[in-house]
C-alpha cells in the first residue's frame, strides 16, 4: 500500500507546529469562545429559562454544557473549512508543482491534507472538552470511566467524519481557485448559514419552516446531535426544550455525515484530476 | 548512444487561441546536455511542462526515458528530476526536511533516502546548512538545494528550467560547475535558458526556439560556424556601394544591414580578408569610418536565425510580456 498521504500529512503537521502563532491561536481560540461567549450567554440564557417550569424527572442541563457541544462543532467546522487553504498557498507559491510532478497519486494529496486537518480538529475538540469541564460544563456527568472513554471515542468519531467532509470540500475549493481572498470570501459565505442554521448555540425547534428545512440538511446539526448524545446523554432538557435521542437517530446522524463526506470526496477527487498546476 | 532518451515529434500546445508550442520535434541522446535557447515566451517552459507531465499533451507525441508521457506518465515521473524556473522551496522547512519530503514523495526506502541526502548535501556543499530553514538561504544556496532535490531519486534525466535566472555572475559560474559535475556522473540534462553564454558554455547541443518553433539545432560550434569563421562590422561613406562590392566577393558568405553599418560573415580568416575588403572599397572611393572584427557568438547566431536580438522582450514590448507571463 502506498503511504504517500503520510508525507503530505507530515509536512502539514510540521508547518502547523512550526508556525507558533498558528498553533497557539488555533488552540486558544476555542477556549476563548468558551470563556467569553459561553459564560456571557449562559448567564443570560439561564436567567430566561429559570422561570420555565422544568419537566419533572428529566435531568436539566445548563446553557454552558449545552453550547459547549456547539463550540466543539463550530471549531471543527472552521478548522476544516480552512484546512485546504494551505493547498492554495502551495499552488500559488509553486510548491504544488513538485507534488503534482511526482509519482504520488493525487488522491493522496486529498487524504494527507484531510488527515492533518482531522488531527487538528481532534486536538481542538479535546481542549474544548477539558477547558469546558474546568469552567463548569457538565460533560460526561455521572458516567463511569469506561462510559467516559467510550463517549470520547464516539465524539471523536463524529468529529472525524464531519471534518473529513468539510476538508474534502475545502481542498476541492482550494485547488479550483487562484486567490486566497476569493477562498476566504467563499468560506465566510459558507460558514454563516451552516453555523447559524444549526442547533449549535440554540434549539432549532422554534425556527421558521424554511430555516428548519436548512437545518435538517445541515451536517453541523448532525455533528452537534452526535456530540450532545455522547457528552450529555440521550434524555435531558435544556433551555426549556426536552431532548431525546434514540440510537436510530444517532446512527442516522452518523451515516448522514459519512454520506456527506463521501460526496465531498467525490467532488474533491474530480477537481484534483482536472487540476493543472504549472 | 542507442535509443534517444527524449524523443519529441510534432508537439503542439495552445492556450486558448495562443499557440505556445508550434510543432516542434527533437531528440536528446543519453548523457548529453541539451538546451532550449530562446527568449521569454518562446514556449520553452510550456514544452518542458508537457515533458514532465504537468501539462497534458495536446497534439504530437513525446517519450521520456523510454516512456510515453501520455500512456505512462507515472514511469516518466519516476525517471526524471526537475528544477523549476522559480524557487519552489517551502520557506519554513529546513534543507534536510525538503529532501526528506521529496524522497518520501517518490517512495524512497528510509536507508537509501538518508544516504542519498548525505551524499547530495555534500555535493552541493550545504552540509552545514542542513538544519537551516530555506528562507534563510541565499539565492545560490536555494538553487543548489533545488538541484540536490532534483537529483534525489537518481533520475535518468534532469530538467532545469532557467537554472541561473536571477543569480549573480559568480554564483552562475558555480552553478555551471555543479551542472557539469552532475552530467559527468551520467545524468542527461535538459536545460532551458535565455542566456546565450549559458547555452554556449554548458550545452553539447542547442535548439534555438522562437515563437514556439525550433529554428536551428546543433552543437554550439556548428551553430556558430554556420555564420562563417569571422564576422566583420563596417561603417562606410557609401552603404549601397559597400554592399555591392561585398556581395561580389567570394569570401563573403552573407551580408546583414544594420542601422548604421553592415555585418558581413566571412568564409575564411578575417585578419587576412579585412585588408582586402578595405582595399577594394578604397578603390571605389568608399571611405571606411568604423571597423570591427570578431568571432561569431551565440548572440550573433540568434540574430542570424531570428532576425532580432535576444533581449528581455519585456523591455521592448511590455504589453506582450505581461500577457505571456500571465499565461505561463
């Protein structure tokens, strides 16, 4: 088996580690989201929802715990969408020519860059979980050690497929474009609807139908669902909404993300086969 | 010297309606240094990009190291090394990492890769820079590192696209030494350049390429000999009369009109012919005001074949240069 994608992965991780500003900012940024947005919003939301009568017999989860899952998802989305950017720089600076003129099969470039993007998302997700728990998010509450480990594995599995999907998309866009500014524009355009038409920061139950339709085909919604299921449980209430997940829903969410990643890979593969770099 | 190591037949390449390569055919023998000499925008880089499989072959055929660039691009890639026109080094990787990365792209086994890196760092004298990031290297060191990288996989053919562009004269001389040393080890070298002296100094054979076509091929001395043994330049009181007299002389092979004078290619030794010419002119009452006698250079060869000087075309026709650069 050709392990050429590991070469691409190695170089991208080397650069990630070497650019200290990139390394530190990408590690600190999710923690800052938790520290500022999380605490500020949770104090507000908790005030609004404290007047709602809780459903009897259903464990209540505070807003910080609720949105911590969303912050993991959001960070994964951003990191993955920008993960292909390095390909665009490689292309513009001529470095891609070395790779394109080598015998390395082109899908290995996609795999390599996806693997390093996924690794970065794993690191960030773990930082958010640890930091979130430190500032009071009730993740894995009442879990045994084994249950906690399984839950973390489950979360990382969801993060993995989700990030692969968006990394493939990002790679496809990067190899098709000329300018980093253009890519930045497209990314911003994509992140808005994906992030806000999802259940990351608030429930989707009260959305108008059109927005709800978007949220149903939004991969971020399925990632958040997966993370909440593993981190919080299959039956809880938050912000006055009763959340219940059946195993079928979770399997469906996972398969939806797998399907999304497969389609995105097909697009990236097509773009890479057509790409000419001189 | 059996099969040619590069064989190109009737190669065409177009960008939109601009024909960059207009039906070129040539062969390169194993072990030689072969050059494409031509101005910027002549189609040199396009031709090289087709041979190294970065551009699809549109029309014609090409084999490199015995493999067809269309049918066996993988094998072509495994057989060649490339030094690109502009620097293609990751600024934030060290010299050693650059070579490691390259060896891994080509699936070199670990032990062989390590040995080869030591060998090449020594060859290009970068041993004490191996842990330096490439952004801290001088222009000449970057070029040397790129040559080392091109040689990592012991290629049969090394492609060098404008290898000394932007280097100072001393560094150029040293680069030429490296290129010759690499060639002596048995690597065939395919070079593009727009420097006459570089093509003249390095090449076993040169193809002069202009506007996408090969207009002459030969060894440097063959090319220069087509211009005769010597060239003389004359400024006289009567240009037309001078031309008439010169064209009647047997030892004058060819006459070219210049803005202020005349260049004549000679069949024989200029030091003997020149006095005869001056005598013949004075018999007709034509005074000679300026005289220059020289051996033909590659510049003269280029002027002879293309009818113009090989300068950076950008200086004369900026708009043209811009569109060509954009297309490359």
